[in-house]
C-alpha cells in the first residue's frame, strides 16, 4: 500500500482569484502614508525578504517621488526595470499589477495582447500594489521584483498586513 500524502489544494479559479485580489485592496487601505511610513514599510519588506533569502528589489513611491528603494543580493538592474513597468500598471489602473494581469487572463487573453499598451513600458505581472489612503484614494505604489509574480505579490500583501497592525 502506498501513501500519496495530503492532496494539494486546488488552485483558485480566475474569478475566485480576482475576488481575493479585490478584497486585499479593499482591506489594505491606510489611514495615512508619510515618508516615515514608507521607511517603516520598506524596512519591513527588507526584513521579510532577508529572512527568506529572496533576491528582490523593493520600491515605494508616493506619486512620482521615490520614498524607498533597496536592492538585495541576487537582484539586478532588470528587477528595477520590472519595478518601473509593474508600477506604471498600478498608476494607470489604480489596482495591483497582479489583479490587472489576472483580469486579462480570466478573459482568455493577455495584457500584452489586449491592453494596447507598450509591453516595454507596462507589465501586468504580480508585485506592484497600490498604496491607497482613506479619503484620498491611490496615492502611490509599493513594488517588489525578483520572485515569481504570485510570490512578489504575496510578499507585498504580507508586509502591508503587518504594517497595518
């Protein structure tokens, strides 16, 4: 008799994933976001990434101003280019880059094929999350690049959840 172990969880459907991503954005609205908050959130992301030996670059912007940036060992200039492309998706859609890309995939297409936006400028891959402030809406973005897109996104969400406590 062989044991197959526990059955891995069934991945969410695109509709379930979209609902989860929207719920994250609704839940992670902040009461304020200052320069000091950017430092605190960025430092938290660095700590989490170092604990996992994640080769990521981290970027936090409010509007066009870069408030925090860190490139950890194993990351490269390519990660900075990905950060810029993913962040532009958040700036344009006021939603996480993962949510935007998932919406296109749920329709049976890709962002690159259907958005009519230059893929050298925009990337709807997970890792950039809107910084939304109560009463102000989306005022910036926090972005991670260096892991698979779902992991980049999950790292940002985990940090924002801890930051909100």
